[in-house]
C-alpha cells in the first residue's frame, strides 16, 4: 500500500455497507504520497481498517474500493480472480446460446469499479473509466485474453468521463491481433456488424439484447417507428419478426450506413424499411404534423441525465418525445420506451411517462417492465448499476 485515506467521523457507514465509492467530502486526510490510481488503505476516524481502494485524486469520487478484506492483496492475482469470476458468471447465464456478444465485465457490479469489457465473438473491447483501472490496464487486458481465449483486446476509452478522473481519451490495441475492424456478431439468430474501432461506446448496445428480442416478438404485421435506431438493432429484430414496415431515425449517418448493411446481412426486405438521418425531436414533430400513425413506436434515446443534477432538464426531454409518441400511436398500439440515464430512476421514469400520456390525452397501461440484460448485473450494494429501464405500454384513447 502506498498511502492511507482517513475518513471523517461518521462517514464509514457506506463503506461498511459495501458501497464502492468514497466521495471527497467524506475524507479527513490522505496520508503518504499516493499517485493516481494507486492502492490506498481506507481507515475510519477511529483508526479501524475498512477497505483497500484505488486513488482518483482529481475526481469527486476520490477512491473506488477494490476489497473489503484486509488480507486480500491488490495484485495480478486479485484481477485474475475477479475477471475469472465475471467470465464464469456469464457462462452460467447461458447467454451464449442466443448471442456471441456479451458484456464480460460490468464495472462496480463485478467488483472492478470503472471497467467495462464487452466480448464480440473473439474480440474484447474495454473501457477504462477510472484511474485504478487505468493503472492495471495492461495486466487486465492479458487476463481478459487468457480467461476468454479471445484473439485481441482493444481499448475504446474515448469517453468524456475520463476527464473527471484526470485521464486522457485513448483508443488502440492492448494485446493480441485484431482479426478485422468490423466483427459480425449473432444475436438471437440475427447477424449484426460491429465496428470495433469507430462504433459508439464499445461498438454495440448489448444491454438492449432481451428488449430487442421482445420487440421482435410483438412486431408481426405492424407499422413501426424506431427512434434512435443506431445500427438498426430494433429495426432488424422487428423486420425479422414480420413487421410490415419500419421507419428508423438516427442523427448519425455512419450508424445508419451500418444499419442498412445489417438489413442485407439478414436478407431482410429493403422495401419494408425507411431510414431518416435527422434529429428525433424535430423528425417526430414533422411526422405528427402529417398525422402519421404507427402500431408500435420504440424510443431508445441516449443518456439525457448522467447524474441526478441533470434530472429536471432530462425529464422534459423524455416527456417531450414520449408525448409525441403517444399521439402517434393507433388504438391498441405499443410504446417501447427506455431511459439509460443513471440520474433518473425507475419510479421517476414511470412518472414522466404517466405525465406524457395524460397530456397526450391517451389511456396507457404498462404491459411489461424492461431492464438491462443479465450480463449487466447490479450489485445490491450498488443500486446505481441499474441504469437501463423501459416500459412496454399499450395505448388506447382516453375514456
Ligand atoms: N436502439 C439502439 C441504441 C440507441 S443508442 C440499439 O438497439 O442498438 C442512441 C442513439 O441515439 C445513437 O445511435 C445516437 O446516434 C442517437 N442520437 C442521439 N441524439 C439523437 C437525436 N437528437 N436525434 C436522433 N438520434 C440521436
């Protein structure tokens, strides 16, 4: 250990409850001269040993806990144990029957705060989102490669949040040989192109796997609007499920280019799909003004509220698009609506959707609640890990 972090009196509670974050306001003093990402001992005001943690000197989350066991060293073996356990858990989930693209490590909920690792066939793409992970990155890459048998581990740490940790954005190969920049994955029997080096985040939104399969099951004979379609995940699943027509909207021309190719890859009829490169907020208004109606609308926007501080503004944005969607659904139509905002919890999201239905003058019932897929587990001591929530609402005219 290179230093000690002494907590203020009474601030040990969250550590004892095994919450992995220590905020700057809870800290009395830092003893020693620890460098960025180095391991510290966390000590209570009564001088009790509480945990070992990685130091993030420039972040409000000043330390992230690795272990609550005093005799557990933070070394290569530690990371080997944690990653092996994460890999084992994914195998036991039996996801590989329906997909060869799986989230192998989901940060805090896999006891590796700040590490995201997604496996696309035999390539693993990681994001190092904390100083502690950055420090152990090359060891972690080697362990990921050996525990999964992957051909390569590629880094996509080109994300804004790295700034909060005092880290630069970084991309590139960490170990092995990249078979290609574009990988073809399988999800529920359908194929998708994932651009490892240029796609959004790690390349594909694996958290929506179950919900795409669900939407596919509801699609037969329907006219569908898919907003924020990215590379056409919901588009491909709903067309394969027998949709009559899907109009898909995204602001990224690059994503739409791949989406079109995903349609071909699955031999789906191109005449049943239309694509619109546009801002969803504007495009939905234009559609509403033309009184275009749909049997099913999917709304999967990006994170409007990264933290609770952004909740009010984000709530307005969610309400706006959901209100428009309610107005454009035929009687008996289905709304698949999502929020991946950490700053908006399940309750608040449902209240926002209720407000939108009321203002749109429709009667809506939740027929199913949706969540992130099982390879994105949530530690009970880290409820923040539950970020993706969704509702399937059936919509009818108000009585
Ligand atoms: N549903 C997708 C994932 C959506 S991610 C899937 O299953 O794969 C969110 C998408 O919203 C991204 O593709 C991003 O390019 C797009 N986006 C963000 N802001 C937008 C806006 N204002 N209008 C249209 N698209 C937007």
